[in-house]
């Protein structure tokens, strides 16, 4: 009998989709929508949120949306039409915090506690791949009706 193994990336993808649906009223694109969409804008790294965690598991999560998606996240979470940079950054950090908070239990061993550090915006001169080069890395992309987000998690494996 063959068991299907769910990867960390698949788990993170599912957690992110659920978070965007509940928190931002955004929904994933269906396969046919992706095929019909043609060239979909990809995140360029101009805005990224980072959440580090330690305790039962050690690592970090980076969430990088397209600029249009970053605006839509803030608009939907705050219920406003026009957003300021601080609104966009705050809303993105909150989404990163929620996704990370729901993800770290996957890495926690023996039901030990993970400590999630305050989310922050990644400076343009920071390179998370270099910062966490000593850790394993998993990536996933979520295509939503409002835009695309890349999610990377860095973690230490036992």
C-alpha cells in the first residue's frame, strides 16, 4: 500500500490559502483560471515580511507578495480603499505572523512550544537566503484572485 506524504511546502500552501480566505477574503485561483490567465505577475521582492521562530523548532518564514496583492491585503484587512505604506507593511506582517503561527507546530517535536518573534519588513539590502543559509529551505507559491505570494520557510532539521 502506498501512502501519500504531505510535504512541508504543501502544508504551508494549505495554511496560507486558509489564512488568506479567512483574513483577507481572497481565494486561490483554480487550475483553469491559471491556464487562462497567461502571464501572471510574480513577486519581485520589493516588499517582504519576515517572522523568526525558535524553541521547539528554529527558523524563519518570509512572505513576499506582488505589490498589488500587498495593497489588496491591507485594503481587505482594514476595510479601506486607499492604503499608506505603513498600512501595507502592517497588514503584511500580520498575515506573515498568522501563517507562521499556524505553520510552526508542524516542526515542533513532542508538543513543545515554539516562540514566534515579532514580524518585520525585510530591508531591501537583506538576503534571507544568506541569513539562513545554514538551514533547510522550503518554498511555495500561492496564486490568489488578487495576486501572487511566494512563501519561503527556513528551518533546522534534527
